[in-house]
């Protein structure tokens, strides 16, 4: 459709950019969409310098100084929020400043020292991350770190690129030379943290609504390093949609802020992101506009954290008081749930908790565990998943880290399931090869595209082309694009 003044219908409310930056979908001006009429394409304003990164709270120095008290200290929490709303070629993203403002307020209420910046070019973005990384490095090892990016994003040759302000998302060369690379520039400098946690949240609006109904060009699946959780606002290879109104948030950040503000203080960050995922799906699948329902987002989570961090920052005194006030019976059942390694057992224990403690302080986390275990139990009933109860229990006794991954896999964690499978990759016995295959099958049907592609490589090696083709197709369906170095394995 031409976009000349004579042929220009009212613009649709939702706009996204990214991938190869197609224009927004144009829809008639009926009452359902009239509120969204808007004009884009403002000339980029001068890029502000990044805000100074705050020093870690005083407790950081206390915890690190020689001779400092060894007992509990107040938790250190640091956050960096980067948002880009000004892009050329009418691909600006009006909600981003509101995203940054609202999320900053919510994180500060949870005890974070927040640094935020809007519309940085690539050099200034890297400078802001470098400064933040130095502050993180000086913080205690159990500090909680939060990184957030909102703007255009795209994958190129299996790399996830976060496009800097002022870069045209439609010009591939500009995108390649003007973007942060998620793993190299962001996750790498901030991880790993074995006794703390790093959360990297990417609310990347990537494609036009028109291409959202047709293409698969979103960000690529990733594996989180130790101590890190990575959350995308939508599934790998799928679009995330942005409103055209500066008075609204993007769908994902709206849910993130809502759940942050409403959740109990004992809810963990891991459970928070699962609750946000559920809220985004429910909101978009029940949206009154059909086109939004058609591109409903399903947020992606890659979790490899090693500690459960509650949402609310606690002082040493509050931590001690909360521990003393815990009811023994409820806490005992909670420990049973945490120790559960078989999905059916976890479903039973979680159901018991909800029945006995309907207002329990762990209720939200139990509901998350129940949902994940129910999904896992269904997958284990598939005829093409060769994984049994003995695989969950016999392996667990070997080491605590492996036991933790098995517990996560039993609750539907696709990345933990894949990590377990890798342990058996080079096994010399048929039993070990069978467990490698079974764990990767389980991970693939939980949604791990990388595990599915590894299965395709395995079946190709075993001269089973039908299974190889099936799992390669599954990997691409899940949004995983293999780097060139791996593609030769299927030729």
C-alpha cells in the first residue's frame, strides 16, 4: 500500500521495529483503532551523555573491607537501564522513556541503586556498560545485578544485536556496525556470579506488525552463563510489539512493572519472570484487537542462576526476623517441594501445600513450581521422550550442582535439562548414550532449540535421517538459528 498523503490510512496503534525494519501495519480507522493514530519519524534529538553510575551502597565497602563483620549485611543491588526510542525512517519507539521511568521506580522500591540512560549511540552505550561493570566488579560476590534494554533488536548470523539509537534498523550494514552484541557486550562483562545473581532483560521490539504475521526474524535462543538469567520479551524468533503512544508501556514492561509492584516480598526473581511471562500471554491472548491476539508474545527465559533472590531487599535484621517467624510445618513442606526431583511428586507436594496453606508466604513460588512440573509430567508421557524416573534419581547423588539442575529440569527448565544431557555426551557406554539422547529429547520438547539441534546432529551421525530432519525442524520452530560452524554437521 502506498503511504502517500492521499492513500495514508490511520496508523495502527502498535509499532515495532527491528528485524529488517518493515513499516507498521496500516489498518482502517474504525473505533477499535482510532485511539492509536499517531505520527512518527521525529528527527533524533541530541544524544545525552550517560548518567553517572552510582557507587555501590556503603554495605559494599563494609562487606569487602579486611576485618569487616562476617555476619549478615544489607544486600547490595545495582541496576542499569538503557532505552532507545529515537530511530530514523519512522521507526522510533514512543513508549521506551515511560518504560525506563516506571521500571526505575519499581526497582528503586526494591532497594536497587539504578542508573538509567536514553538514546545512547554505540560508543556511549559501551561506556555506560563498562562503567557499570566496574561498579559491579567492586560489589560483594552475592550482590544482585539487573540489566535492562528496550529498543530495536535483531539476530545476525546467530548473534543477538541490540540496536543503538539513531541507527536505521532497515539497513543491515548500519545495524552490524551500530549495535551492542548481547553476549559479548552485556552478559559477558556482568557474569558469572555463583553466590549472587545477574538478570538481563531484553524488551526488544523487533519487527513490524505486518511482518509479525508472516516472518520469523526475532532474537536467537541463548544459554545463560552461571549465575545469570536472561529474559526476552517474546519467544526466540518471534516479534515483540510496541505501542505508538508515549503514555503507554510496551506489553512486556507493563507486565514486569505490574508484577514487581504487586508480588509478595518472598517471591523470587526467577518466579517473577515466570509470572511476567504468564501475564504477558494472558494480556495479549485476551486483547480486544484481533491482530494483537495473532502476535501474542510468549516471553523467553534462559535461567542458570544458583541462588534464589527475593524481590525485596532486606537488611540483616529483617533477614533474621523473617527466618525466625517462619512456620515450621509450612517450611518443612516447602523444603520437601524444593527437594523433589520427579515431576509427579512435585505436583503432589505443591497441590498439598496450596490446600493446606492457601495464604502461605510461598504460595506464588509453589504455583510456579506446580505449573512447571505439570508441563514436565506431560512431556515425560510422550512416546518419543525416553527418560524415566531412574534418570532423575540415580544421577542426582553425584554432586550438588547436578542435583540442582535435575530439580530445575523437573520443574520445566529446558536449559537445565540440556546441561544434564551434555554430561553424557561423550559417554562410552550404551546407557550413557541413551541418557544423553533422553535428556536432549526432554529439553527439546520443553523448548530448548539448541538441544533439538544437537539431537539432529546426533541422529545424523547415527544415520537416522528422519529423526535428524524432525529435530532440525523442531530447532528452527523454536527460534534457533545455528551458526555457520554448526550447519556443516547436517550436510
